């Protein structure tokens, strides 16, 4: 099986101490605008795939070409008076795209006309692969329709892997707990296929996630088969962990402006809820299929209606509701929406009220920060155009991808070139005042150092300053102390030992030094209940400050539940309140780091005490009697009742009661070597009696039937 096929076939399997790190630099900024982490909010790209080949000439209509369009596509042309005038551009919109006009007036809608690539391939599959891989042969002599993609990875997959060389094996992690990308559908698109793995999480509905498989943690041999099993294990675990994350944030999300039920609206509603719920995934893809309108593209009786109109209605409503809801929560500034389709449609319409596979098509962008200038000339439509006529390509889609990476997604200086294999001229997608090429949080018009490495800490001029990762500091705490006592403890170790660190704790007015003399390690104990601020500075690095907030709290009361197995002579306890427990059984004490364990008991009375290192949590005490299991026969009985009493007791007491509970007779018997005690029942009348057998290690009751 090819790796690409293998990746695609797996893609759908899809009261304690607190430590809060803060980097305080006054006027300094951290690089959070691109994919440097998913802990914080950042820019989001939403891709809408218009699957099948959208008819651009019936989506955005050139008014100056309307007369000729009316001659060559009579069966699908829209009535001129139904077209929405975009205003000041000699362009109009399909009547179902009223929200596009509103967004254009607000400066939040951009059109790029005549987008495609040389020698287009008219196969849906090949052409979509070209668009999603962003790679194709530049051989102009390849012949019409022979141009296909030349790599087995998608451009978004390469982009994500370029920024995340440890993906997927080191993910999720502290800095990236959320999926890097989310796609709605049944399988991962080629777009997200990387060299190592698919880079997205695939979902149909985040709300309906459930685990198909349990997490797997096994070791496999370093063989081709073992590597595939490792990867399968990884996909299953990713599917579980990311699926739970998606469900959690979907349920947190809010919708004020309701989406109408439709395929695309359902997907966009989920995207909206994930964003408003706090998911910090940076790339989403949704799909709308049905654009392959060879026939019945329009209603013969009303060309403003029909299959194409229905699709554009979904697109219009989904975009409108997305931005209405994100405006409400203040998230719309972070979002850029981009549409793409594998090709356009022919200029000529068919007698079956449709169009065939064409060449170029418009691309649309939506967002608060787009440069809403319309790019491209209106396509030229000859009055005698026939089926061979192709609209002229004005923009290569790769220039657009390059611009989106440089102006919106961000990355290192060479990220766009690494992803797209070479440099391309940029097109104005984002307003210049918002462009942050190096993704450091400082826009290009203010950035004096525009090639800052991804993730670097920068000042307000965009220039890199000294910084250390939060993971440089290992801080552990028992996190608890009893009221009135000082038994809280913090243990600190430093990973990068090239520097001398100074630590100050203002709450206790204490300072410490971590250097080679103490191997950059420190234990701070005798801490009372409260919050402590740990301020780390580095000698010789002015302005650097790393702060952690540590909480020492009073522990909760010890909670214990127990169950006794008389036959097994054991007691199982379930505990909460601590990480360490002491269990004392009949004076013998052991420690446990589990909150669920089983204790072995002896026959007779047992005293069990459960405690923790913190005496203020209390002690749980139980007395449990474990009885030897007495056997009796015969039953029913006519003469002697035989009692087999195991163990080491030398004597026993046997009491016999009638069915009303009155004592009939009590026997005190010595237990012979055979361990069989015989009780004569000849004088008892026919009835049912209760027999109680007691001793030092015996406490048992049963019913006796006397005949």
C-alpha cells in the first residue's frame, strides 16, 4: 500500500496545586499570531471547498460583458435586473449573494478574478489534486489537460509540518493541546497530507464524538510492520484525545444568530461553536459539493433558481451567520475565509441548462482585515464564443497561497518557500497595516526586524530579545499544608544550566540563587497555606523575568469507601484527597500511591486505619470481622447436625432460635481435632430454626430445617 493511501485510510479513525506561568516583559510581545501554540488565541484560516467546479460567470457577473454573455449562454444567463450591483466595480453578484454585497460595503469581502494554472487538467480528481498539492508540471508543451500534480503531499500539510517538525509523534503536548487543523467530512483531504502524516483531525459532528477504540500504549519492533502498528496506535490515540477536545469546546461554544439547516451551514455552525467555545485550532476546512452542473444548473422557467442558486444560497447564509456570531464574541478580527474550486465552467451553456468543465474561476476572501480591492480584469466574452473558447488566466493560484502564508498564516522567513517550493510574487490579500510576515505579533509597517524566528520573544519594534521556554523550569509542589502548620514544599530544577538564575518570592521576602553550586536545583519547604509568586531573573539579561504563581492550599478531608469480601478475607478501599495514603491493618502499616487498593485481612476482628501525610485530613477507622466459613450438614436434619468449623478456635458457641426469634437453646462446645461439632436436634419439633455459630474467628448464621 502506498504511504499516501495508508495515511488517508487511517485519517477518519479520528483539589491539587496550581502552577500558572507568566512571561512579564512590560513592552515586550511573544509570537502568538501564527501557529506558535494553541494555548492562546491566534489567526484562523477557514477554507471552503466548492467541490465540482463553480460557475464563476453566474456567481460574479461582469456587467460590461452582459450583452455577449446573453448571446453565448442563453440557457443559464441571469436576468440583468436580478443581479446585485456590487457597486463601483462594474461587477454584479448572483441574487442569492446579498450578504456578499453587505460585507463588500463593510470592506470585508475580496474578489480575485480569473484564477487558475497553466494547461489545466479537466478531471475533477486530478485538478483538485493540483489545487490541494499546489504542485504541477510547468511543461507548457504537456498538452491540454495533461497537467497533473507532481507531489504526494498537500500544501497545508507541508505548511503544518514545516512549523511542527515533531508532529505527529510529540503531539498533543503542553503548548499544542488542540488540533492543528480540523476538517469536516468523512476522510482527510489531500490538502492536509504531509510527508509524515495527515495533519488534521476529521469530524462529521464534534458533538457526537465517542471512542471507537481504547487508547493503546504498546511497544512495537523496529520493523516495517512494527512502524505501521506504531502509526496506527498513534492515529487511534490522536483520534481519541483530539475528539474529546473537539466535543468539549463545541459544547462550550455559543450561537446567537441561528444557521438554517443545510449541509454547509451545519459545518459552519460547528466551526463557529468551536471558535466561540475557545478552541485554538488555526486551520479549518468545510466543503460544499454539487457544483458539477452539466445540466439543471438553473430552473428553465426561472434562471435565478435551480441547483446553482441553492448552493450559493447555502454559501451566502453560512458566511453571513459566521461573521454575525463572531462579531458578537469579538472573534471576527482573527478569521480569514477563503474559497477555492478545482476549475470554473465553460463560457458556453448547454441545451440541458448547464455548463461543462472550464478553466479559470474567481476566488473569494472574507475577513475584517482583508484588502477589499477587487483584483483582476473582467473576463472578455466574445459574441461568437464556442465550446473551445477558454477564459484567460490572470492569476496563478500559487501566488495566492504564497500571499496567504506570508500575510496571514505566518511562519519562519523561509516557510512559504519551503511549502510551495519557490518564491512567488505576492498579491494584496490582507491590508498592509495588519500584515505580520514573521508572525511575531508586530505588523510589518512597525517591524524593524522582519525575519524573527517563529516563537521568539520580541520587543515592540519586533526585534528578538532574550527568552527561555517555560519548560526550562521544572517546578513541583506537594501543594498542600494544614492550617496553622508550615509543611508545604516546592522543588525547583533548571534545564538550561548555562546561566545564573536569581529567584525572589515577595510573599516570604526571600531570595535564592540557582547556579552550579547547587546544581541549579532548590527545595523550599516549611511553607504555609497561601499563594506564592516565583520571579526568575537571569544575571546579565536585563529585562528578562519569568513568573510562576504557586498555590499552597489546605487539603480536602480524606474520603474513604470500602467493601469487604468475606470469602477472600479482603477489604478494598477507594480513597480521595491525597497522592499518598497510609493503611494500617492490625498495627502493621504500609504506604500506597494509589487511590484504589485491596488489603488482606485475617479471621476475627480487624482494625483498619487509613491516613495521609497531612493529619488535618483526618483518619478513617474501620473494624471488620472476618468469619471462618462454617459448613453444616445435613439440612434438612432429623438427628445430629454436623458443624465443620475451620480455623484455630478451640471452642464455639451455638445458639438455636425459633422462627419468631426466641432463643431455644445455647450450646458451648469444645472443637475436636476433626473440627466437627455435633448438635443433637432429636428433641426439636418439625420447623425452621435459625442457627448462630460464634467464636473468636467465627460469626455465622444459617437456617436449619428440622423434620
